């Protein structure tokens, strides 16, 4: 059994941005900040597509961030670190509503 902790953030784009602008910032700017500041074993971005799928409603969010930490202590600690707060957390208002982790 693994001690790793997987957690997800549901991201909603800012109203003044298109889905394309949101995804571009998240993919090209925010991901680089996350790589430098977050001490995670795994980080995946899942971007919502613009195209509707017949029979499925569009979700209220525009992306899902999937992160894995080594253990519970690491998962609980990283949102409180200076590097997270000054990097990832500070960049989130540039492309999304609210914060993925509070």
C-alpha cells in the first residue's frame, strides 16, 4: 500500500478570459512556476475542451489539476510554504477564479 496522497483542484477560468487564454496561461506560465516551487511527485493538468459532447453537460469548471505528494505530511505542508505562496498561489488570480488550494 502506498503512502502517497493524490489531490485534485477544480479550476474555473476568470470571466474576462477565453478558454483558450485560460489554458495557454495555465499550460505555459503557471506550469513552469509550479515545477519550480511545488515539491510534488506528480502534477498533471487536465484541460476542458470547448466542444460539447452530445448527452454530456459542460462542467462548471475549466480544468482539473491533479497532484501527488509523497505522504500526508507533505500534502498538508506544501500549501503553507513560502515558495508555494509566492509562486503558484500568487499566479492563480492571473488566469483563474479563486485558488485551487486554500
